[in-house]
């Protein structure tokens, strides 16, 4: 099925609604890895408020427990991190990440499947990230 739109605003409106109501967490980062857009599912995943998300890095928002251990002091970036590679536009387009995060002052192990997509808007390059939180699906009781 192909949708035809008379106006760009109609297409933008539909796209925004699809992203906002998508069950997976979705966010958009700039070249500095700072979140510029996110959907409601991302806010639920991170258990964060709007002020704690916009213009902050994903690892900072999620409270990645590896962040301080792997920080490259020269560049202020985590080195040797699959997520960092994914965000930077390396050869990776998806990653399975099982890692501890500090969320609401509690350490939580998350099993995340993350897909990355390159997006160009108004001449600026972004990374569109789609996260499937598989923590509950893979939890063994």
C-alpha cells in the first residue's frame, strides 16, 4: 500500500504520530551524541523527565555503569563501547546490549536490541535509534 499526500504537513503529521505511538523507544541524536528528539516509549524506558533527556547523551540519560570506567579523558567519550560505535556511524547498524544502568538510583540490568539509521535533515546528519527493550522477554525467573 502506498500513501499519497497532497501536503508535506500531512506526511509530517502522520510520521510524527507513528513515531510517538511506536511501542519501541525511539530517539534522534546529533553528531555530539546528544538527544534531540525522543518518543514516549523512550521516556518510559529511561524513567526520565523531558529536562533530563533533551540535549543529554544516551549513556548519561540511562546511567550507564560502564561510562566512568571507559571514559577517554582526551575526548570525553567512552572508548571501546558498542553503543558509542553505533551512535558514531561506524560499520555497525544494530547491537545487542546487555548492561547495567543506574535508573532512579537503582542498578538495573537491561537487555536492549538497538537499531541505528542515518538521517539527514536540513543538511545536518543525525542517528535515529530504535530500542527494543528485551529485558522482560529474556528474564529467567
